[in-house]
C-alpha cells in the first residue's frame, strides 16, 4: 500500500535525523554553531579562482553613426570566477576593476584599442584572491574584464554604455551555465548561481560604474523586465568620481572603503556617495564608510604597482600597510558586508555590523579587523531622528525634528556642499573648503566656542521625546586643524546632556581617545596665494554616546538633548550631524525578556519543553523596524527537542522552517518535515493539520492529504469534510484505500494536543 510505504519512509527519515543528531556533539547555547552557510572565516582549501574566456564579441556605441569605424567595438569576454563546489543556487558577486590602462599607451597617453591579448593588462586578475575567498563563503564571485569600458582608444566613450553590454554578456553566459546549458567558464556552474541575488563591488572608477549600473537596474526592476538583479548591495573600494552624479546615493545598502593614504583618488571621492545619500529625503537603505588608515589606492588590486601620485607631506602615510594587510582587510570587510545583505539570521547580521564598525549602540570604534580604522554610519531614515543636519542655513536655528536649535555662547556658520574658496564664495572663510580637505565636501556647520559654558541645545517636541526607542546620541564631527581656537596637536572634547520633563539632567563627557575629536595628522603649510593650508585629510567621524550611559533621568520623557562645550576652554569643530540613532538589529536577541537562567539550565539538562521555548524565543522577528533573533540558537534547540521526539517542538520546528523557506531559505525544511512526520505519527493535532495542507496543496499528494484529513472524521467532522474538496483528483480505489487506512489509524490512536504531550514530560515550564 502507498500509505504503508509512506510511513516506512517517514520512519527511515526520522531515524537518519536522530542518528545525525546523536553523532553531533552537544554544544552549549552560547557556542551553538551558526547554521548559515557563510562564516567570517574561510577554509584553508579555498575554491580556485579560474581564468575563463568566453571569446570575442562586439558592443555598440550609439553615439557614432552606422558608417563610423567606432560604431561597433570589439571586446574580449574574459575574467576570473570561483564558486562553491556543490549546492546552490548562491548569490552572485560581480567585481568591477578600475580605470587602469588595458592596452599599451601611445605617445599621446591613450591606450590604443584593441591590442593583442598578450599585450592587454588583465586588471580583473588582481581580484582573483577576493573571488576565491568569497566562493569559500558561499558565493559565486567573478571579476570581469572591463578594460573596454575604460579605454579612450576606440572613440570617446559614453559612460556606462559599454559596461552595461559587457555585464549583460558575462551574466547572460553565467545564467545559461547555471541553468545547465553548458559552460565556458571552466568550472561546473549548473544550479550554482542566483542572479536575482546580486551584489556589485567596484574599485576606483569601477565604484562609480557600479552605482550607475545599480541605479539603471532599479529603474528597470520597476518595469519588471530584468534578466538579472536588481542589485542587493554595493561595495565601493577607493571609488573614483568622474562621470556619475553622486546625488541620490544608491538604491541598495552601500559600504565604502576609503584608504586614508590614497595616492590616486587623493581626496577620497567615494565619500561623496555617503554625503549625498545623507541629504536624500528619507533614504530607505543604509550607507557606511570605513576610513582605513595607512592604506593606499592600488594595493586592493594585487596586480597593480604603487599609487601613481603618492601622499607627500603626510607623516601618517610614510609607513603604509602591506598589500597583504590591505587585501586581508578587504576580504574580511567584504565577507561581513555580504552577511548583512544575505543572512537571515539577525545575530549573524548584528555580529557582522559590529565588526564593520556599524554598532550604533556602542561608542565609535578605533580599529576594524585589527587595523587602525574608523567608520561613519548613515542609517535608513526609520532608524534615526536627526536633530541637526545642516543642509541649509535655516537648520542652524530650526531642527529637522521641528524644534528650535539654541546656540548658547556658540558661533555657528553654515558651509554649503561642494568646493569653493573665500574668493569664489564670499563669507565662507570659516569653511576653509579649499584649504582643508574634508572628504565628500559635505554641507556642514562650523561651530566655535571660547567659553566653558557654551552649549548647543535641541528641545524635543512632544511625541519625539521617548528615548527608549533609540540606542545612542550620535554626533558626526571633526577638528578644524587651521582654527586658532584649537591648540595644535591637541584633541577636543565636549559633553552630551539630556534633561527630562521633571528637570533631572544626566551628562556624559566624550572619551579621551575619541577618534573623531583627535587633531588630524598632517602639516600646516604656507602658500603665497592661499595662505595657510593643511596637507592631511579631515574625515567627519561619529561620536556616539549610548543612552544607557545616562543615569538618573526618565528616558521615556526627555525634553532636551544638548551638547555642552565644558571640557575645553575653546575650540572649533566641523559639525555635520546630530541625531538619535537605533540599531537596525537589536543588541538584545529576543523581542521579549531574555530567557531566564532557569530556563536555559533546564534545557541544557534535557527538559524538552524548555528547549522548545528557547527556540521560540530566539526566532527571528521584527518590531518597529528593528530585527531580533538568533537563528543558530533556534535551530540548535529545535534539533535537540526534535531528536528527543517531543511532538510540540517538532510542530514548531516545521512551522518555523516553512516560514523561513517562504522567505527564500529552505536550509532547514527537509529535517523539519522529518520532525513533522514523527509528530503526525504520534497523533499531534497541529502536525496532522500541517501535514494535510502540505500533502494536498504543496506536494499534490492527494491520497495522503485525503488520509490525513480523514483522521478528523470522529473528532472534528467539519474539518475532515475538506478532503472531499479535492477527491476528484483520486480514483475510487485510492479513496477507499485512504478511508480504510484512516479508520484503522483512528481505531488505534487518539488525536492529541499540546497539553497531552506536555503532560508526558517532566517540566516546570508551561507555555502553549
């Protein structure tokens, strides 16, 4: 009988699951292995980055007439690729190299296109190390040859026109290979690539090209005519900015690596994408930029020589990171960035954000991945409340939160975005825009004080004064190295104060080693025409004060947030943002109160109901735009309780795994189905309902669905009646077989609920 065979297969599957669990070491909850396929570390046996050549093709340059020799441009479709050896489909990472000459340059400094393959510089090959590392972490990664996009040796290009055609050709071939249509990539890619989960990495001018491509795909996605994408995230590495307008930012989360000692894009132009996103009304995606000290431009690409221009007169750049250090940083940073994009485990996402310097619930980091580096973070609009974002002079007196801005003993001056001088923009002398390099050239304020009682105050309007909804006060600032009110070489500091409605105040000073308030490294030099100018770089970095540091006040009813300049007698700061921020992933892993020590201890000693409750507590969820959960804990405890045969937990595991699969990750579904089948065998009412629905409407196993619905004939006849709605899918013989099997089951087994199974275990915890 088919139904007998079905139950035999259920038993075999369950025995296999129990054996697998029995062979696995029992891991304490704090040490539960992350079930996500990607970890920050990569195995030593990395997948090889394979050189591929898809042959030659042509791209069309629409700006040239049909009879122009530049109309049809020859290109080579080669690159390097790596992928996991089995499984999939996996997200795809496409890496775009920068504008480094491909073909040899002539006496006019133009690389003549085309040239012989042996003469063309394979700039894409410089990211083979990254391709291999990403494949080890569960991605299909490829770095493609885009020399054709960058050359001026075949007519002046239209920015992005050649690139889009190149990307279409490479990804079209990848899609065909993943669909099993044959591959010229040199590795087995059948079933490996999911091109609708796609991230772009761009180095140098490849960075701005990635942003432009992401924007184009976002527009096409609205029309519903995408062959791949849209883009899920962008990583810009020492990005250049020539043709792309940075205004508006990007349509996806974006991370920007800024090498502090960039000897090519010497003003760290990638920061423009951060600053313009900041001024975009209600951005829906976050942006972060990592300021990597002692890093240069070219070392991210292992093929390139030293930077072309160097960093003269900068003592902080005399001893650069090694190429291995720089590339190691990029591997770790890229892996964590991808975790934030693709992982469905809030705990893994939060851990990655912490390592990237994005933990807005904590003070700003001094190092990232063991190297001196800092991070600026711009959260999506739902995760922050701006109190000062000086996009215009009006905001120096009126907060974006609709309250007044009160300057007490403080001089405020507005600096518009862009590059200018006091001569081109009279009255802008305090901005020093042509004398001090602030990456991104943002709109900001210049704030000066000469009185220890100076303050900048932000009253909070009714309805916006519950600070329990936030994690920290964040102030993005930098010390003006040319201001006479800043002693040369000395750090600055201030305090943050909050006041509640009852008049209670709490004041927290900034840290002594606050990266944003250090005097910037560099030299003050004289120019005959300009006067004094500063050779270093002055990035605007965050100062964060966690709200947990403010004691003795009612954080649910705060009427004012203030910056008190009471730590030094004078100073001048470039001030970009003052805001209240909350982490998109909560530091607390459970939405409700964390599990008690008693519940954890009971689970560790074998209480299966405690195991079930722990798993349910840690299930990923979202509230008020904040994610909670720990997937590793969920799966660990469900597996333990399922292996013990506890039907209540088996049902919960299946319902969790089914929901998780509906969101695109079916990693746990097969084992959860095996658990569900065991719960059905034990007669669990909810398991039978879930099994009947699955058999009928998902697997189209109508006889099994008929059988399961028929189990309710005596206890819930109205529910059992549903089997007749699809009976026309069965023969009369199949119906009779199912009816007989159900009658036999009912005669031998009762249908039980949560209370029945809970009564069978020795647990002091009860939670239906």
